[in-house]
């Protein structure tokens, strides 16, 4: 992942330094949490001076918002197209599980969620770059199922997408219980039944 930002005064941002800062920022966030994260700590972990960070971002809030945005830029799962709602649902749950169970995501997501109330920049990133595109995948999948006649047209799409995403995130990121393939099979069946009940 490479962060590209405009610089002033002709300064050149070296890609290797940027990559070191990105790795250090996520590592520091995972180790210390958002509240105790500082630009100084990130610079120290990256082995660079603080000026290297401030040439890229004016604050830790903007740094983290930018890094999260860049990290998820190319990770939106494709809309499943297996031809059946249950298997589409199971495929999407598997892809989402793999993403949120990734070590970096599992380590930093809880501290970022806890900070949302106090940091508008993170709220914007979460809505526009993280949850928004994934919810749209769910919406398209549901509409395809309605179009095939597998779901009634009266299904509550917004609530259905909540049901599709929330239980998985809660299990992986909050309770941190096992989320193996057998669990996803059961979850897919339960979510399908719950979605039908919204009609």
C-alpha cells in the first residue's frame, strides 16, 4: 500500500519511508490503542523523524483516516453470482470473515470503533470506504435474489444487510469466538431465515 499525498515546497515523499510509516502506524495502533497512539511513537517505531510524518499528514487523526482508507481501497468483495441466494450468502460471509479475521484488522478494528464517537474523520472513512461499499454488495446480492424469485420483493433490504453483516462482525471482532466454515454454514442458514422474516 502506498500513500500518495501532495507535498509543499517541492518535497519528495520516498515510498520506502512511507511504507515503514504505514506498517509502524498499524503496529503501534494495535499495541497501544488509539488514545495512546502518538505521532512520536509511530516515528520512533518506523525509524524516522517526526517531520517525515508531518510532511504527509497534519495530525494522527488524518493519518489514521488516510491509512484506513488506503488499506481498504481494493478489498471490497465482488457480488457473489453462484445463482442461488443461500450459496451467494455463504460465499459473501466467507469473504467477509477472511477480511475481518486478518490479524491487523482484528487487532486495530476494536480500538477504531471505540474512537468513532470522538473522531468525525474516522466516521466518514468507516461509512464511505469500509461499511458503505460492503453494504452495497449485500444490497446487490439481495436484489438479485428478489429478481430470481428467491426472496419476496417486500424484503426489508436495509435490515437484511444489517443481519448479513452484524452477527459475523460481532463474533470475530467482539467475542473473538471461533468462526470456522461449519459456523458460517449455520450462520448462512440462520441469516437467510431471518432475512425472509423481514418481508
